[in-house]
């Protein structure tokens, strides 16, 4: 089931909120940038992120004539949380298939980290789902220390923050390489104020127990999924990433020989956030190399 509602946009005349009802009744919320056409891009964010991570790139790519759909995964952002905190990887795969069905056959997936892994599983299950994949700083096997650093940050504030300023300071400590500190106002889309007045991240804490803690056991399945991919693939990695390494990248390129690899300089695992200009340019260059016709 689809529900589309226009929303104001300062950058584009064509933007709408999209609500999709998943198989188990949960509602997934997304933003649709641009107008319907033959060139569609589906964005899948990383674990603990929201669709807002893609807003700048989606607006720029929509201005180039692409229809961009950025959806919050279940348990994240404005999408529903599972009432029992019961999250399984297959749910995310099925959800991504639903999101892809909205744009029609043959969209290009841009998946960051967890979103990229879900994309690999979905494409292996349904080889006609996407016409190409862009994987952002993720490979089927990853560096455990880098992932643990991310999860440690996510676990660090179980009681939330007393103010947006406190949350902003926490992010600045976590991302010391960012020249611009995110203002408290810009953090409002990432945080939700609960009844006790404290601000908590806009994702379900149950995800840490049900998904993150069991991530390593999916690596064998992910490696097999990668070996089944036949569509064009772009792997974008950050030069300073601690989640992927030359070892994991080489293994992936051996598994997916048609894949190309681009290193984004002065970027960590958060490639789109660190170097959004270079990230967007790399995506645009890649999708322009794809055969013309229905995406």
C-alpha cells in the first residue's frame, strides 16, 4: 500500500512524503525527490541513521533528472518501530523489496553500510530487483574494530541527552574530523524528545540487541550473496575508513569481478556526510555509464 503526500521543499518544486505499508503492517516513511521517469534511485541508509543522511545528494541528483526515494528503515526515523522489538534481517530485505517496487523495475540502489548489506541480500534473492548497486563503505566481510567503534557510540547514551546542545557535543567528539559542528537545530531530525523531556536517537534501542549483536553470523550468507550479483556495482570507500580495508575490498572485488572501486579521499566510514560533493559526483558518474532505458 502506498500513500503519497506533497511536502514543502526549499530546493525542489517536486518533493513528497511517501508512506509504504510493510507485509507485517508496519509503516515505512520516505521522501520522494524529483518527478517520475525512467531514471530512479533508491537510497538505503546505514544502521542508526535516517533518510535525512541522503537529503543533500537526493536533491542534487533530482535536479539532474533522477527520481530519488529515500526511506527510513523500520525502527529508524519516522518509520514504525516493531512493537515487540522483534527485528530480523529478512524483514529489512522484504522492506527494501517493497521500497523498490514503488519506483518500478530496475532502479539503482545506493546503500550505505547496513543498507548496502541489505541490498546485497535483496539483489541475490531477486536478481531483477535493481539494475545496478552502489555500495557505500561496506563489504560482506568488515573490520570488527571499526564496527565496534560505531556500536560503542550508539550504546553510549542509553538515557539520551538533556539538551540538543549536549547531543551536538557528543557527535563532535565522535566525529572530530568534521570541520563544521552540527548545530542543535540540524539535529532535530535525528533525535526525538520523549515524555521525560530527554532527547534520544531516532532509532529503536532494541535494534542493538536483535541486529547489531548478531551481525557477524551473517557474513557467510553475505559473501554468498555477493557471489550471485551480476549487475554493475560501484563500491565507494572512504580513504580513512576503519570499517572496510584493502583486504575486505580485495575479497569483494574477487567475488564481484564486474564491480568498480572508487576511494573518496579524506572520508571516513561516513562517506556521504564527510565528502558529500565527491560522493554525489561519483554516484552521478556511475549511473551515467549505465545503459539507457528503463532503470
